[in-house]
C-alpha cells in the first residue's frame, strides 16, 4: 500500500514499480494488431497481477483512442465499415450496412438447456380450447359473436385483461340463384350465385349457352351476348376477359367427379369489391348494387359434364342479392412490457370462418396458438409490450385487422413486428413463415428456428392474411402457416388437427416472440420494401 509498491504505466510502453525499476511491456513480434493499436493515444489503463504457474505476471489492459485496427481475416463488413454486435442469451447478432446475421453462442449446449420455458406450452390444452368452437362462425353472425365471448371468458380465466372492439361492415347476401337450360331440353340445375355480381330481372337473363373451357382467346371469339361456362372460379383477371368478350353471364365449374351427397352443392364465390373502372369502395363498404356487372353462378362438376354431354344450347340465368349491414368484433388483450414497454409486438389470428364449415384449420387453430402464448407471456412478462388480437371478419376481406389499425393509428409508430397465424395444426405438412418485410427478417427467423430445433422455411412476399394489413402500414409482418387440406369446406373440423402439431407451432412462435420481446436492441428495422408496399396498395384496392 506504500508508494514503494505502486504500479505505474509510463511512456506508453513500460511499467514502473514505485520509484524504482522500469520494465518494458512485451509485445509479440508477429502481433501486428497490437503494434498498430499502440500507435493510438492511450485513454485508460488497468494494471493486473496474475499468478501463472506459481509465478507472478503483470499485464496492462489499455483503452485506446480511435477506430480499432482491422484484423487480418475480415469476415464481416468491409474495411473502414462499422460493424454492430448485439449479444443475446444464446446468440450474437452481427449487423453491417449490407448484412444482418445471427451466430450461435455455446453451440455445444443443447436446445433444452437454452429453452425459454416453452415446455409450459400445451398442445392438449389447445385442443380442449378448440373443441368449444365446432360450429360455423361467419362474420357478423351469432356464431361469431358467441366465439368472441368464449375467447374473452378464456382470457379472464387466467387473469388477462381484455376488451372488445366492435365495428360495422356491409356485405352481400344472395337471396336467389337459378340456372335453367331451355334448349334442346328443359332442366333446372342447382347453382350458387356469385357475390357482388349483377342482379337479373325477375324473368332472368336468356341467352345462348357456350362452354369456353379456360376462356382462351379462341374460345371467347364467339362469346359475345352468350352465357358462358368456364373451368375455373371467376376472379379479377378472368372477369376482365369476360367483360372484354362481351358475355351476357357466366357459370364457373367447382367440385370433382368424386363428390357425393351434400358436396354436390356448389361452393360460393364472390367477385372482387373493387374492379378497374369502378368507384373505389372503402373497407367494410359495399355498393348499393352491382348491376353494372355481369351476373354469374357456380355449378358442380357433374352437372357441368351433363350440360356439355347433352348439348345445352340456350339457358336462362337468374340471380338476386342485396347489400346488408353486419357487426363484428376484435378481441384485444395487452401484456405490458417491463423496461421497453414503449415498443409493441402483436400476435394475431382471425377466429371467424367461412359459411361452408366450422374452420378448425382455418383458423381457430391459429386462435388457439396465440391464446396459449398469451397464457405463457402472462407468466413470463417480456421487456416489450405484447398485444394479442383475435380478429373478426377476416374472411370478408381482412376487415378486423383493418379496423384495428384504424383504431390504433396513433400508436402504430411504436409497433415493431406483427406475428400472425393463419392455418395451423394439421400433423402432416410443412411450416412456412410468410414474411412481408426486409429479407434480413427471413434470415433472423430462420436462425431462431435453428436455435429451437423446429423445422421451418420462409417466403419473402405479401401474404393473403391479416399480416398484410400491418405491412401495408410499414410494420414488418409475418404469417405462420402450415400445410393442410379441407380449408373452406365442411371437412375443416377439429378431427383433422393434432395436439402435437399445435404444440410444435406454438413452441416455435413462442420462442421467436420471446427472443424478439426480450432482446436488448431490436434486430431489424421497422420498414417494408417499396415493392411490397406497391403490391399491397393494389391488394387493398
């Protein structure tokens, strides 16, 4: 403790003991990094004494002014370019101007040892939750309202505050659809009217019948003024071709030759709300009528075969529909973050179904997954705020999510990432994350999937679900999706789902949400590429 034993760093190259001997610092001849570093001004020094092999050794730890010298093996970034590092619990993020990557820390440690408690997530509990929704939940119906009540009741059961955000919307209701062949034989066929098509007068529209197959240019050459039958559902591009050809009405073929019984009833379709040349209609709004359009219906494959086989020549097509008002609602629950509560992550799924079936796969399974994660994060509060939203009226055109961003417009700048689930729970299939954001987000999500050891691929594109709504507002978004079948049919029931698959998807998304909810610095920017914004502007009309 006396001045005689004081260690001093002097001359930028030596250590002095008290007022006595001066010893030079030893720098290895081949250590070019240290030699170059020592050309910089020394700002701070820490002197350390260690005993190594029973001998005392003295070291100087230096803090130097300026930019560190470049290492010989430059793996990240370019010379004279800054590289940012962010160390997490099990990874380190490396960020340059041109690259973002995640590298694993302690790769020799097993995934189970790194687990964030995802063993608390239960597929069995999700299946029990799903069993309460084995009925049709069309937007604006009593069934959808009942489902919202059950979601709220479940949230209340584990102590998460929640509320409803109701909204009104307009939709179409087909009251009558009829197709009669009048020549060379007379027969009425079962058909389903297209939503947002023209109404006919009470006597129907009479015209010659023509089968135009795939609506190619040759087949449509003689279609003017006729009722045509096409192989595929009529959507925007096909509809525009039919308008150009001057057809009087259309019939689209659905189903397969294997169908029997109730499956012989044709599936319902609708035309887009906004078409070129028409006045744009806002979200949740419909035209008073669509009488400036072409009337259309769908017919089952087996009946279509009979029309062609029997040489149908003339037909009478009748369609009647009206615009009606309905009410839907979103269920919203927020878990406030700890020290980064001003940043918001959303976990979302829609809970409505199409009128054809109870929609277990599409998408009560997604609703079950985010319910399970809400339960988990209630007990493991993240640093960032997490908002859990169950959207209504997704099947009517993403109306629930569009209403959400309208109500929450003032806080959207705080939203960093949307994690949406749409289609989940079937055992056989692959899991895909559709990412509408910078390509670096795909890399980060893929690495996190590697960390937890659950297979997943990514697609960098816009997605046909509620994640689109967030991306449209400049918030990076993803939809977690699993392959399956039965969507939009009566076969979409809980019988096709697996607790193993639900648990696996919930663990994967829960791990991603936990990492993003707790990481010190958010690993990607709040931006969406301009090409996606352009596509979304067209998507939303």
